[in-house]
C-alpha cells in the first residue's frame, strides 16, 4: 500500500510539473531566431537567462528579462540545443547561490543540464555537475531560522533527482522504451544511494513538514537505483518483499553498486 501511495504521489507531482511552467505567454513565447546562426541563438538565450540581453535585441523584444516566462523559455531552448556553452549559465541560474528566484526557471535549468551534449561519463562538466545536483537536493540550509534543504520547491527537487538519473545512463537511453537491465554509471548510483539513505532516515521521514514528499523522494531514488544498476523490476520487487525493513532494502544496493563498472556502462 505504501509503495502504491508513493507512486501516486510521484505521478501527481510529475503531472503538476508539466503544468507548472510559467503560464504567461507560455504557448506562444518563441524567440525570433531567423537569420541567426545556432551559436548566436545560443548566446542570445544565455543572455536572456542571465538577464544581460541589451541593445537592439532587447529593445525589439516585447518580453523583458524580468519576465519569468522569458527566462524559462531561454532555459528550455538551451536544453533543446544541448550546447555545452550553456553549462555555466544553467548551473548559475539552476543550482547555485545566485539561482533564479522563480522555481519554474530553476526547474527548467536543471532539466536542461541533463540534456547537454556531454562527451561521455568522464566529461569534466558532467563529473562536476553530479555532486552539485546532489548537494542542492540534500544539502542543508536555513529558512526563517529553521534548518531545511537548499532547494525547497518540490518540483525543482524532483527535477534534480530525475536529472541525476538521466546522467547515470548512457546517452540516448530512454527509460520508457529502452531494454530493461541496461547498466549505467557507478558514480550516479553511489549518489542515488546516498540520497536514499538521507530520505530513508527516521529524522527525515518522521518530520512533520513535507514528510509525504520525502517519502515519495525516497521511492524515486530507489527506482533510480533500479534503473542505473540495471536491476529488473522483478528482482527489485522480489528483494523488497523479502527485506524486513526499508533500511535493509537500502543497504542491499551497496553490493549491487560494487559490481558496476567505474565509469563505462555495460
């Protein structure tokens, strides 16, 4: 029952996320790029996201960088174009101390970071990004004097976790359509295990604030471990059924992770 309930929570969150992009002109907000080279279009989107667009380009646009919808669209465009030139801007506005104040923009930056054209698992930018995502998800901060996670918005938190999972799999892997049992990368599997331990702790799960969200995050982290370690759904369900406690089920993944190749998928 618990698993089913958490799955419903996650599904509802995902549906909400799809509808949570800025409503302001969301459907028809597309930047004019006719006559621009791909590099020029990328640089324009970076400037829009950073709020540094100026000159004739800014004057000609009916949408100003102060508009969250404009910054959201810029982040979305950068994800679609996949250029690593956008990495620094997406990190800055998505997961840094100067992250965008609008949660939908932060979420789109996080999603875009998972789509960039990394050269492979050893790409220095990918390697640097993974702990940034983890720390933003489970690193602690203060809000109104109370201890909390660095990123507090539920939809951004789901995006952080989903982007980690996508970085743990080979380029082109599709969770929905690819063959079950494909093994991903150990570095991400280790981070997912750390996240599962965090969200599986009694301190987090029994906290009155956001306890249901934390439980759902635990379920998603465990499912991410299933995907990245190449564990079939049948094995996942069977092992969970015979594990006396959630803590023991989380501990079971340690051996699964140890047999994974360090960086290359199989």
